[in-house]
């Protein structure tokens, strides 16, 4: 009998049967068939410590024996309190307040509501729209769909259902661009702000790496310029670090590359090391203090049932401790070295007729092709060689767990390159997913 599970982003007509995962260890998971696959995607980028990390497993077990859940409404507990303090410590200076929720999408919904209410409470209720970027992805809930790329994003079908926001062009200058080279991107941003700032509450940015919208990378100068523009036009700056947070770009947070503090920052995926779903929306004093007042309207009307879940907070604390004690930023730098050497320095790959661009940032690498057809069959090709790759659209990428060894990472990049070097014979196999 086919399973009643309705899989995400799946075309029911063409989807291949999903293999059953029965366990995992380090960078690999194991299938029922006994196949062991090296996970090049780190399970939608969240399993940064790999599978079955003993310290994370133990943290959950210990917390389960003490307290699995209690609401944060009118109550508090040690794991939530400690995690909030730790997040304030590790995030950019000035983000002093933490609102917990249960997923990246909800964390972004919280950020947007906070921004709108902030302006309302300051007597600017007309500032109730968002400014987002083309190629953006901020989640799948209604509020988030409305700020994803409205044309090439995943949610254009829902346009009639969604509130209308403003969009600026996606940044085009690469990560290592000089300040001058970012000016055109910033001018495009300024143009939208000049025309619409009176109705814009916040600018939403996935800093340095627009992830699900095609792994588009840009420069820290862009973030610094965006910060200035937001101050000039009284617009809050929101960094969606759901994908970039916890080391993915080579620093703890993408914001750290630019030494910029956003007004609001959202964390999720890597927050718990992927072991439980959770998110945090952080805000500066400026944002938080606007909510201090006597009217009923001063309360922030949001409260997910599972916000601050003790198991999630405890494992997030352990994740952060492992990250720091095991020098993950050094490991990420080593992974970055391998990705550069194996992909960026590979002339044959870069000039391959199917390939548009090869990009590397931190522990992220992507090979962008001209036509999604050039990736058809690559997932099966990789699986036959012991690697779990899940390309989407025109992007073949890896975001490995940080505990992946150099040899294992070379195996992943080797399979990615091998696909192109053998690609003149026609391929069969499942279609490339349109989404990560
Ligand atoms: C994954 C992602 C989200 C959504 O997070 P969920 O936990 O899947 O709801 C939001 N923003 C970015 C940048 C993401 O990569």
C-alpha cells in the first residue's frame, strides 16, 4: 500500500518512492536497504552536527527526564532563559530581546508583525508593508509567501490570496565585490525606498546568501549600504538568518561579515542543530522599547503553543556549546578550502557548456546550470555513488554538516564534478525538484 504521507514539494504523478531512513551517524544516514548515504544537503541545511551526535542526544534525554514542555505564557523556565541569554551573547551587538517560536516561517511572521506594530505604536500606521528582494525565500506560511520572489518563487499561484508588498531587484554584485561594484544594487534599493518608504515597515534580507531562491550570493558592502538606507528612510532592517545563521557563510552569522546589527534577526534551521524544530526572533532595544506603554495595543499579540519548548531550548544550548568548544568556525574554514579547491579551481567544470556559474561561500557551494534538464537524473547518479544530493531548479549544491571530513567532502564534490564530466549520454531518472 502506498503511504498516506503527503510529501513536501512533490509532484504526485512523477515522484519516485521515497526511501526509508532508519538511522544516521555523523554525516551519513542509513536506509532500510542498508545503503549508507553521505548527506550533501545536511537535511535542508539544519543538521549541522550530523546525525546522532552523542552530546545532543544526551541533552534531549536529560531534559526529557526533567521537563518536556510547559507554556511560556505567564511562566518561564531555565532552558528558555539560558538560551535567550546565549543568543543575545552570540548575535550582533544590540540584539537584546528574544521571541521564541517553532519554525523559521513563524519566526519570520513574528518579525513582520513586530515591524508593523512597531511603526503603529510610534504613530506611523501607514508603514504596514514589507520591502523584499527578488529571488527571496522567507518561508511557506501566508505572510512569508507574500514576501518570496513573486515571479520565480514557489508561490506565484497564490498571488490573489496574498497581501501585496514591494520588491527591489536581487543584488548582483558577488561576495568579494568592491564597494563601488555594489553601488548599482544599492541605487536600485534606494529607488524603491524613495518611492514607497511612507508605506514600508521593514526591509527583509537573507544576508549574503539568498538560499532557496537560487543560492544567490552578495557582498557585505550591500548589507552596510542597506543598513544606511533603512536608517535614512525610517525602515526597520530584518535579517532572515534562518539559513545563514550558525556558520553557514563562514562566520557565526552573515551579519558578522559586515559588522551590521539589523533591527530584527530571525534564526531557525541550525539553532537546535536540526534536532528539534524551533526559531528565535531577536530585536534591539529600539524595537522592543516601542512596545512599552499602557494601551492594550502595546501587547505583542503572538504566542505559539510550543514557543520556548524546553527540549528545543536545551538541545539548542548544547548545539551552541559544541559549536564553540569544537571550533566549528575553523572546521567551516577547512570545508571552504576544499570547496574552493575542488569546485572553484576546477577549470573544466567552470567552462563546461552546461554550467553558468560556480559559487562558494563558507560551507556552501553551488553549480548553477543553464537549463534544469542538465540536472535530470543527478540525484540517482549520486545515490549510486553513496551521496544524497537534492538539486532544485538550475542549482546543484552542497551544504554539508560541519563535521564532514575533507575526504567525505571531496567525495561529494567529486560526484558533482563527475556528473558533468560524463554528461553527453542521455539521462533517465526522476525530474529535478523545483524546490530545495
Ligand atoms: C528554510 C527557511 C525559512 C523557513 O523555515 P521553516 O522552518 O522551513 O519554516 C525561512 N527563511 C529562510 C531563509 C529559509 O532558508
